[in-house]
C-alpha cells in the first residue's frame, strides 16, 4: 500500500485558506457542543486536530447538519460578504445564552476566477516563500480550540434542552442572500 501524499507545507491560494477555515469551524463547532454539554458526552468520540485532542459528535444527523451549515458559511465567505460567524447556544424558550464569535471580516476577498491563483512569493529569512505556513496556521487554530475547551470547562452548566445554531453576520454593504434564511 502506497504512503499517503505528504501534507503541504504552505497554503498557497485563497481556496486552501477557505477550506482550512471551514475545517476549523467544523472542529470548533463540535468542540463547543461537547464542552457545553448540548448532547450527551457518550455521543462524542475523541479525535485529533491540529495536534490537539478534540471531540466530535458521532450522531449522523448532527454531523450532517454541521457539515451543511459550514458549507453554507463557506459559500458566503467565498463571496466576501461575511463579517462574523457565530455558534449560538439558546434555551428552549429561544433566549440566547451564549455566543462564540469568529471575526472573519479581514478574511481575504478574491473573485471566484482567482481562488486557485497561487499567492505571490515573498522573502522570509533569506528564502523565497509562496503562501502561508500550515504549521503557523495550525498553531493558531490549536490555540483557539484549546481556548474553546478552557471556556467550556470554566463556564457554568447550561439548563437542560439547550440547542444551537450557526449564524453569519454580513458586512454592511452585503446584500442578503436570496433564499438563505436558516437551515432546518
């Protein structure tokens, strides 16, 4: 059996940055659900992401919903119209109890035709480099996931039957996407 291809050392285009963020948002959402006790602990498995232990729901419907929601966020982020992404936890009376906000306002905006265009080279420590270091990005994502775990450990218990959603806050100049109001 052939060895898997080596992981890239650099994210070299806009699409790779977008996919990396989408993967992170998926990991972060699962971790928030675990830490905040939205679903029973027994429905999660322990995995690794960014060289850090994380928790992932095993329930197919939960996984499918998160995948669909993150895909919708990725579509809007690719258009450059998203200001913030939030994982919102609310009680059975639809009162918001907690919001985990991810500010993406400065995420690069690139026209669709240019999403696969390789980033320009830059000099760093006497070497020509193309892209953003994967290890640098993963270090930041690992720190963020750890912070989410820490917050979950320190925040008090939520009431029973809380639920969650993933929301986007659009930039002021953005038009509301037609036909996109919620995922059900």
